[in-house]
C-alpha cells in the first residue's frame, strides 16, 4: 500500500510550516500502519535517510526532500 495523504489543495505548508490537517493525516497513517518516518520517505520514493519529513513533523516546518 502506497502512502497517500488527501488534501483539498496542493498546499501542504504555509510560511515553511506544515498545515495542521496535513500533519495530522501523516501522523495518523504512521500510527495506523506502524511505520517509521524513513518508511514513509521510501514509499514517496525519496531516500530513507532523508530526515526532512521527520524534522517537519517534529518542528512543524515544511518538508523539502530535495
């Protein structure tokens, strides 16, 4: 199963911070599927060791995997 977050708009962050709804969806999926952040990054086809999503969730900042 691929990682998928459903949003009403293409914006996931404003002023460098994750929108609360996006953060909640990501955390809910991680909890339900017992994933680690590195697993989510791999499903999104980014390097597993890329820490941008983990930092974004922890700091509530935007994720920039590139």
